[in-house]
DNA sequence: ACTAACATGTAATCTGTTACATGATTGA
DNA sequence: TCAATCATGTAACAGATTACATGTTAGT
C-alpha cells in the first residue's frame, strides 16, 4: 500500500524522499506516520523494479537529495493497479481511500466509475458488519453499549459513503452513468 | 492487534482455534479474513507467554481440538491493554474498534470513559485529515472529485463517531460523566 | 552549545500473507 | 467419490516498526 501511495504521489511530479513522506502522510490525514524504515526500503524496491528513476541533487539545506521520478514503466504499473484494484483494496477502507486519492489519474471516466461501482457493491453487500447469522443486526439487540456504538458508527460511515458514491455514479452533475461501462 | 482480539474473545469463555477465528472475523464484520498462518502462530505466542492455557479435547467432527482458556495472567494483561491503549490504538480506527469491542471488560466506568475521552480528543484535534497548512480544508477548495469524496466521507465518519462518544460520555442515559475520573 | 528541521539509510524484530501439508467427518 | 466443513499446523516471503547510525544547516 505504501508503494501505491508513493507511485501515486510521484505521478504529480518528481519528489525526493523527505518530501514524499509528507505527501504520503497527508493522504491519511497525518494519522499514520511513515517511518524511515518503511519509506526508504519501499523506494529502493520500486527503483529496483524499474518503476522509479533516481538522480542525485545537492541538498537544499542538508545532505544530498535523491530526486525520484515516476518513469513510463512506473506510470503504466500505477494505472494498472488503479484500474484493477485487488479485492482487499476495495474491501479495506484505508486501502480503498489510497486508491481513491489517485483514481483521477485513470484517463477514462468509465474506468474510474468501474472501481467506484465495485466499492459500492461491496458496501451494499449484506453479510458484512451489520449481519449476524444471515440476518441484519439491529442496534437495539446489541446489549453491549460499546459494540452498539461500533454498529451505529459503522452504519453512519456506510450511509455517508454509499450516498456519495451514488451521487458520483448516477446522480452527479455530470449526468447518470458517466461514460458508461 | 490479532493478539488483542484473541485475548478479548477468550475473555468470554474458552474456545478452540477454529471457532476463535470466526469470533475474531466477526469483529471486523467479516471484512478481514484471519488466515491460519496468522492465527495459530499468534495463539502459540500467547501460550508461550503464559497468557493462555491450552488443553486437548476430542474433536467434534474432525481432528483433536485444542481448547484455549484465558488464564489469570492473560486476563490481567488484557485489562492493562484495554485500560491504557497505545497511541496508534486510539488513532487508527480499525485498531480502536478492536479495543472498543472489549472495553466493557474494564470493571470501572471511569476507566472505560477515560479511553473514550482519548479517542474523542483525537477526533476533535485539528491538524488531521481536514487540515492543510494549519487551516481547515473546505470541500469546495478540493478540485479533485474523489479527494473531495474522501473529505466528505471522512467528515461524516468523524461527526457520527464524535456524536456517539459525546452522548456516551456526558449526554447518555446514565447521566453526565459516568463515575467521573 | 543545543535543538529542530533537513536528508538518507541499515538491522533486528514483529506481524501478517499465501501456499503447503495433513487428516477426519458429513452430505450430495 | 467428491466437495464442504471441521481442525491444526509449518515454511517462505512480504511489509512494517523501532532503534540505530550519520551528517548538514539554521535558529535560539
């Protein structure tokens, strides 16, 4: 996931590691710090795979900087990942949000909407959080007050995201269905 | 985090691994599968640390079962973790929800509310998601439609959880402040 | 002199995933 | 007989964290 965030952040322009870290942290609202020990090895993996180019530059205020550029192979790889996210990138909210942050990079609205539809479908699937033994769980039947809170919060989250997705997909100002699938 | 979920699930009664997996998966609304490769090693770590006791039992329909029991040391460890969660267990929603699922195990309302207050304080802290360069980010100024969606969804989530926390902490039917701190 | 921000890395360790490996019972 | 469910584990690998390690520049 860090790798996707790195590739996406570099799609907007070259950055060096230190600045890249800030961009990636901003994606999570600065709630998930990115450590040196995960950032630099991730960068090196991407360079080794030929997705990023690295060239040195005299540091602005300190040691030499390594400016990272997303090359053609990297851009292609990024677009493929965005176009066809893995199941857990649809299912896990924090991963999905990383995909969403860069979804505009896909050149066609149809491709963007296809991803949003997968998320919507997941959110509307019975059998997850709100379901217990094949039937919907009602807040009143959860005796534990904190588990009730989990349920209420999860419902609110679900409703808000579903409403937004529906609006974008067929109620938005661009007209229903976007470019279609 | 898996370990906390295991300890918490066993606090309600002894279980064998296979059943335990289902309980743990239920906590995430069945959106995060727990693999054998994470479950059994985690159980073994907890047994090795002396937090769980394991005794064999003839399997109901298959191989022998290993019934796991949370022992005194395990219960004590669990209560300590619930009473004083690590920073990222307050900050990271999915981790916080795991804590929340078992928070009722803390014997005093004051201790429970202290944890909820930490979460509330975090959610109300400016400088996270909604903030950019020291000032609140407004949805209208986010040009990217998907990033705008992230912001709107995140706000809705935040509002719902803050409302629930405030209600529990000082507007709930138990009266303001619980047992106080 | 010291601290913060800039700047990049490695090593040990932890936690998790996927794939591999085994084996019994129940129902179609 | 074949698939599903029950039941438990290991091995290889991936990814992240913390701590360690180094070095500059700017401000107090």
